[in-house]
C-alpha cells in the first residue's frame, strides 16, 4: 500500500506536470463521473493529504483519489507509450498540451466541490509530511486510546496521517516494543519522540524511488529496513531471526529480542 512518502511523490509529479496548465483532455472512467468534463479548466494545484490526493481545478472543483493497495498515477510525455497496466485498469486520463496523467486501478475517484474537501479529509490527524504536522498532537491522539495496540494506532489515519504497513513495523522496532503493545504501556515521553521519528523517516524517503525505502541508513541490498520484509533473517541489531505475522492481509514484522511485549 502506498504510504505518505509515496503519495507526496505522486502529488509532486502531478503538480509539476499539470499545475498552471489548461486541461485539454479529461476522461474519468468511473460510472458516476463518466460524463464529467474538465477540459478547458486550469489545474490550480495537486495536494497530498495523508494518503489522499486532491487535484484542484478552476471552478471550485477537486478530483479526489486514493490509491489504497495498488493504485497508481503515471505521467507521460506526448507520444510516449503508456506503461502502468492494461487499458482496462485505467480509471482517469488528464492531459495538457505536453503531458498526460493516467490513473491506474484507482479504487477511489470522485469529483467534489473544493469547499467540501473537509468532508473527505477533515477527519484525518496531523499529516506526517504536511504543513499541519504536530508531533505533540499526534502523540496525544495515540494516547487517547491507551489500551489500543501501538501498530493498530499508528495505522489509524485519525491519529496521524500517512503511516502505512512498512512504517508501522519500522516505528515499532525503533520504539523497542512489539506492535501489539498497548499504547498506554509506553513511557509517555516516548510517544512524541516516536511521532518525530515518523516525520524524520518519511521525510528522508520523499526523494527515493518507489520500493526503495531506507530507514536504517545502510545502503546495502537487503539492509535498508530494520524488520519489514526480513522474516526469518537476522535482526540487523542483535542477530535474532525476525518474525512475521499476517493480520487482515497486512504483514507485521518484529524482532522478538529487540521488541519485548505481547505477540499474536
């Protein structure tokens, strides 16, 4: 699933290609908005909010998309072959005189009034990579349900927006507790530090290529992440084999030595 850093890269790519330019092509391939036509309107900006993309155009309209598990936006030059999947997976095409943005496998695509964006993203906590980022507020949100497992709380976008499965496992490793440890069992001073670590890790990976995240600072293949994707391989800190559990199709990784606490 794309996480906050991936969404910000996508927004930057779309904004660079479309902002300030008139749309000469508009094709929304979802039944509810199939007749909507945005041609002739200028793109004002493309803004990320947590895991949501908000593409604002003239006339007070916003095209809202969410990538969920495997959605993607690609930008192509005129005449360039589209590469992102078969044509039947295309959900949106937005073109200017020299660029075309193509959205593949978008599970959420809707056209709303810009004034009503709060209906879509108003429930989100502070965006880890956004201008509203506030580690103390994020920590307070996490602590509001002290009995909740830390990993689950980190994934709840109402607490802080932008954390996905990869960073959930990595942040729990850095907190030195299992993802099933109740939030209330962490020292209170640790939560703002954990929120700050989330901001630091995602910020450091904004410029990386998709699928090439690094949380360890080690740039050797197979050692870029502390625990995620390292099941049955030695922990980079202690050598104990990393373990994996799957819940709701989401894998969770942890080191049983470095991360004491409850397990599934």
